[in-house]
C-alpha cells in the first residue's frame, strides 16, 4: 500500500507539471498577441495613409496631401493598442545587448536585487525567501512561490542561473536592469 505522503507527492508533481505547461502555453499565446497587435497597428496606419491619399485625389495637389494629418476627419480609426510593457508581460530570452528594461517591473526588481547583492559584495546567491524579505513582502508560502515562479522563468529565459536548487544568481553576462548586457 503506497504511503499518503508518496501519493501527495505524486499529485503535487502532476499539478506542478500542469502549471508549468500552462505557463508555457500562456507565454506562447502572449507572444502571438504582441505580434498580432503590431500587425493590427501597421494595417491601421496603412489604411489611414491611403485614406489621406484618396481624399487628396480630388484636390490633385501633393502639397494638400502633405499638409493633411493622418488623424484628420475622415481618416480617424480606432487607435490600435500600444506595445508598452504590461505588468505581466512575457520574459524575453536574454541575449547580448538586451537591456533589463525589456522586462516588466516585477522581473526587473528580481534582476536588480541580485545585481545589487553582487555589487555590494554580499555574494551572488539568493533564495526566494531572501527576495521576499528584500522587497518588504510578508514571507508566506504564496508570496515566496510567486517569486520562485518568476525566478524560474528568468532562469529558463537566460537572465538568471540556479547553480543550486532554490538559490539564484545573475546568469553570465547579465547586469542589472539599467545595463545593456
């Protein structure tokens, strides 16, 4: 007869795998959404410019076309969404020259905390409990696990390294959010 703890561990492992699969799927969908929003914005701009050109055909003058603003009456369209970073935006894969400002604020805080720790000579490794304390959070399971999830995502995308289970440091070549590498 299997132990209760063993059964719980099996269910926990299955649930964790399901969460990781869904997170990966959500990241993929969010990346597709960003591309689709950009394409929408480009088509909207193209339609606005063609509208300006067509409305100026009656005038026949190139100066009239140049003088007209794309947002003038008759060419207004619903504004496409901007590509600004959202609080829960995806984590881009780190590459040389990519600045930490490409990350959302929550992820920037984690990278900055690890960069500060190295800069202050406190050692490169940090646990999620230490991160929670650094951020002034209550050190409870939900908060620590949320930070662990973010740190693991940063590891998967090359921003952080996890040399020992549960201990995180900046990956080779990565500097703080203000740095370019």
